C-alpha cells in the first residue's frame, strides 16, 4: 500500500482502496484518472469499451435482428 499524490491509499496498481463505499471519492478518483489521459487515450479507451459492450451484447443475444414471424 502506498499513498498517492492526492493523499488517498492505493495498492500501487492505480486502484482506489476504501474501507467503505464512498461514491463521491470514487467519482473524484475516476475523474482524476480520466483527466490524466490525453484526448487520444480517452478516445482509445472509449472505443475499446464500446467494442467490449458490443461483444457482451452479442454474447447475450441482444444484437441479433428481430425475426419476422408469419401467421398461418
């Protein structure tokens, strides 16, 4: 464990460790991380997450086109 420049404890891998759920601190940590990225890195992250979400949707059957059923 080490303290980062913001005085928060991290495990050295850039993960925020909190004793209890503190949404405000989690959001601040995430925003600081995103602000540390360049514009290009943010777009790469966004595109990678988009591909991950599409893959998850396909795995769970939510990307398939709806079938048209004919009545007899």
